[in-house]
C-alpha cells in the first residue's frame, strides 16, 4: 500500500473519529442524521480504499461509541525450555500468530490476556511482565482502525494445548523457521524473544 493511500486512510480514520464524537455529544436530531450520512460516506471511501464491503465496514465503525481511541490488543509470548515460542495457526487467514486478541470494555489487561489464551488454546496462564509494544496505523494490513498492542510474557500453569475455532494448529516453534505470519506478529514475536533471552524473569502483572 503506497504512502498516499495510507495518508488517505489515516485521514478517513480521523474523520470517522470526529463523526463518532459528534454522534456522542450532539443533541439535535438533524445533526445526528447528518453525522450518520457522513459516516456512510466514510464507509464507502474506506471500502474503496481497502477493498472491503462498505456496509460491513459501516457496522464495524458504528460499534465504536463516544470518543474514539485506538483499539488495544494483548498477545501472549509463551516460551519453552528450548527458547521456542508458542504459536497458533489462525482459522481466519491460515497464518501464524501469538495467542491474543482485543481487550474488552471494562476488562483489565491481564484478564484479557488470560481469557484470550484460554479461549484459543485451552491453557491457563500466569501473566508476567510486558515484553514488547507495537502500534499499527489505519490502513496498514488492510484494517480501517489504528491499534496498539502489548505482548506479555506468559507462563502455562495448567491445561493441555487444544485447538479451537480460532486456532486450527498450535505448538512451540522456532520463530525464525516460520514464514507465514499474521500481519506484523513476526516483528513482535522476535522482539519479545530477544527481550526474554536477555531477562527471563516473569514477574506477575495485574
């Protein structure tokens, strides 16, 4: 995706944030109609830019409410005694990733991390310190939203690794031998591995 298109999608993301704020704060029903119409136009422009169905995008945009901020995701870096990292092959795109997902409203980071790992792999984990941070601008990897990610060092405390609707294959792997990565997971996985090797302590995170 070229820089001009990324800049356009970034502008659309900002415009949609202003629309969402207007929908949240406005009292005049006529203003609300105008904001709704503007958001429909934004969804069409998003769709044309990203190759996505506009009405599907519109539904995604409308789920945001109030002042729009970047989405927040958590990802689990789980290592074995050989320094391999635990990965899942995602059901949606068939690519490899660390277990993780979006933080829900009114949910602590550690709670989100434990929930996502349990849902995707059947494992219960202790959540340790953050190993890596990442961010993604609107339009990168074909997504309309900007997002921030926190990779936590996690330790398995119980359970047997089990595939799920979200993870069709799971296991410990040398990340340098994996070539089909989901979005930018490779960069964060390698960063987490490097920091883990330099300091393997897994102090708990609340």
